[in-house]
C-alpha cells in the first residue's frame, strides 16, 4: 500500500495509539478540511467514529463516512417492524430489489501529501513473527495487497467461475474465488466484486447461473455483517436463547485433538491441518469440522469460533461467529441442530478420489480411494501395504459416528422444548 501511494505522490502515515487522539492530531497538523473513512458495522468502531466526528467538528473539520465495506447500509434492509431480517432468503430478495450498488469510483491518479508529518517505520513495528516463524505457510499461500486481490478477481471471473454452481463444494478442485482474505482486510470492496461479476455475466451470458450463485455468497457475507450490526455480541451470545441451556462438554483433550487435526476422521483432520499451515480452509470443510466439534464432540461453538479467529486469514468479525452459530443451530436462519454431518460420507462425496486428504495427510497417501475416508475399516494387510499403523502414525477415531450422533440428539432433546 505504501509503494502504491508513493507512486502517485501520496504517503502512508503509520502511528500507534488511540485512533481518536491520533487522527485529530494529524488533521490539525495538516490543516485538513475533511476526514474520510469507511463505515464499520462493529459497535466498538461505531462508537469510535461517533466520538471522532464530534472531536473533529469541535476544531472545524468535516467528516464524511461511506458504506464501502457493504453493498447496502443496514438501514436499507429492515423488516416491517424496523428490525433486522433474520432469514437469508428474504434478506437476499430485499437486497436484490435495491438494484445494483453504486459503482466504485476509480482510484485517483495523483495525490499530494504535506511534508513533515511524522510516521513510524513499518519494520520498527515488528509485526511479523520470528521465533518461531509460524507464518511461513501463510506467506507461501497468500500475497496481500490490492494488486493481488484484483488479479485474483480477474482470474476467477476469467476462468474459475465456470461451473462454480456445481463444483464449489468439491474439495479436490480449485473452484472458489479465494477473495475472502482480501475482502476481510479491505484490499478489495464488495462493490468492486459485484460490478466485475455483473460485467462478466453480461459479456459471457453462459456463465450467468454460476455468477448469480457466486453473488449469493457475497450476499451471505452481507447478511452476516447486517446481523452483526443488530447483534454486536454475536461472537459470544446465542441468538436462540434456548441454546443457553445446552449441555456442552468441557474436554481440553478433545478440543486439542480437533485443533491439531488428530480426530481420526481424515476429512476433518485434513481441513484442520490445511488451516494451520495456510490460514485457510475450504468452506465445505469449515462446515464439516464445525459440525464435528459442536455435534460429535459436544464442545461449545464459541471454542471453535475463537480458534478460527486466531488461525484464519479471512476471519471476519461478522461471518465467523454467524457461520459458527449457523452450524450449531443457535443463530439466525440456522441449520437445524439435528442436521449432523457424517464426516465419512462428506469426504466420499466431495473428495471422491481422496486427493484433498492425501495432500494434507500424507501418512494416508498409500490407502486406496475406497478406504481413505475410513482407514479404520482397512484390513491388516491393507494397512501394511499403505505403511500405516492406526493409533501410531494416524489416530483411531476419537468417537464413533453413530454413538456421537445419538449423544448429540439426546443433548438437543433436553433444550428442544425450552
């Protein structure tokens, strides 16, 4: 970002401390007449923005806020009582009825920055880890920045979006956009993606169904952000109050095995190891591993949400808790709790040849495709051929699926009538 600004005569100023104090100081030092920012839906940042606007007004500086992180402001999509719409389909219909969002303005061709404004040096902030350097896998996988975001968008709409509707759940195919980290850090806006997708659909009508499905995924992100606007404690509070009485288990050992990809269920473990290495996980696998934690292990969804927040490069303050509550059944428009993914069948359906599992669990690579999602069913000779020792080189299942399913349904029955 610093290099991009300098190329057009601008400058990036870095400072540590209170945003309220620092922005007022810089406005005074530069003689600014106005300060511009993108609105945020988080309650804490809304409070900062309101206080900042009041303090800037006191020194005669105007404030301009824009909904650059959303397709539409929350005030534009309300139910008949003026509250939030808590079911996605009517939310999506209302959003579509608003028409296309405004097109983003082009980037400026030149900027002028006043001289003599103090900035800290980026290297002095020592933001990246060194001992240990746990971010090496992230660097291998991701290239941050606006240029990388725009390149990913062009590549996806040029090649990857074809068959998106049919293939987006396949774990062994590169069939998704990988734009979520760039969206999360503001390196690209949802309006840029929306209009680029609309242009691609108009240019290649045969892709219209795939692009419409892709846009609904952008709409789901929007839905989660709007939920956050009305529920600032989304990451800690069950939206369905009856889940406050759910009999969650406390098991540090089971949680640790889930975090480290040692549950004995290959598609779950592959997803958790991909997450640890790259900071990312396919959306279908996110649902599988979340369902496993909440329903097979009966561990509180908030434990999973916190782990994803710490490890995902695209951990979004709206989508992360909203999606965990969706899986748990405690949230808005949630999947019913009794929908319990069978991790074996999910793996066989969405990774039919085991390519995804083999990539992240090389210890299972020698198993045939018919066994790779259920290694505990292999015969001793098959295990020997694959050079696999269950319980040593790869763990036995942490829990048996049928028993775990029955336990989960019994736990849910205790709160169903409340």
